[in-house]
C-alpha cells in the first residue's frame, strides 16, 4: 500500500510527534508498505500567517502526483494542509492523528474548529490522549497514549 504522511516536522527532528511519525513509518515499511513523508523540510514555506498556508497549498498542487499515487493520506495535526485536496480527491482515504495541545489556554476557538472540521472530513481519527476529545469536542475512532522522555 502507498501511504502519504503529512506532518509539520518529522524524524530525525526532535520531539514527540516527530518520534511518533518516525516509529510508525518504520513499522509500516517493515510490513512492506511504501511510505512518503512530506514535512516543512520538503515544502520550505515562508512562516507568514495565511501566506505560508497558500504557499503550502500551491506546493502540494504542483506535486499533486504524490496524492494521486497514494492509497492513503495520513495527516499528523496538519489537516489544513490537505483541506482543499480533500474536495479534489473525495474518494481518497484520509486519516488524521491529533497529537496534542497547542500550549495556549484557553484553547483558541479557531484551533477547536480546525480539529472538528478535520475530524468530520477524515475517514478516521486517532487522538493521542483522551483529553483531546474532551477539550476539542471531537470523538476519536481510536485513542492512543504516549509520551517522550
């Protein structure tokens, strides 16, 4: 199976999400799946509010063959990167893993809405921790637990 991961950062960068993505990728490759990871390193977008997102969408559009060739799209917290393509490829299997909290309290309404939209438009959802359901008002298909030492 051809799987495309979309993630802000990935292994060998340091962090919990990065380690999770790296370990899941390793396990999937071991099972014989073909895996492609797209992160900031590949896209190299300007970190300017909204303009950066337009740049990401443009980059993905120019490289849409990656989406066409994948059987499954798996977003790791960055469903917004895939959002317009969800409508261009409505039959493409897309899943999301919600990794965590943005570190701001109270959680901004925008962040809650983005997670709710991502959950509604995905074929399945994974939450790293039960609190995500509680504080973001979503129902995850699978709850997993993990953490970095």
